[in-house]
């Protein structure tokens, strides 16, 4: 059990560093033309008009994995399914310039 706790702590700490790097990357897109982003990241999964009339482009990524099972005597642990996802939203003004971004999910990290 202590081993699993250590793995969990390492996972959380590494996720924080990766998230910060992802946010730094997203900040570099502010002020850029949306078509430059599309050339780099590919076509978005979705887009919609925001409440303020700006267009919002959505990039999504998801994956899942199963933890390995381990047996200790008569007790078996593991076999849990973990789902990871990230949605990144880029808001674009009428000049096609990225003015804002937002992300949500448990796996937003640098590409």
C-alpha cells in the first residue's frame, strides 16, 4: 500500500509541473492568428460561438489505461481503469486573433 501511495504522490507532483508548462505553451498563442494554431495543432474537434460573439475552437484529447494487478497472498489489488482527458478552448475575436484560452481536465500537458 505504501508503494502505491508513493506512486500517487510522484504522479501528482509531475502532473503539476507538466500543467504549468502547458499553461506557458497556451500563453504563447495569445495574440496569434487562429490559422497559425490550426497549422500547428491540426483541425479542432469542435467550434462554437461564445456569448460575447467570439468564436471558440475546442481541442480534445483523452486516453485510459488499466493499472496492473498484483497479488499479495490472498489479496489482489490493481486492475483499476484510469481515464485521462483534456479539453482546450481558444477564444478568437472577429480578426481571427486568439484572445483567451481555457483548459479543463485531468491530463492537460504539453504536446
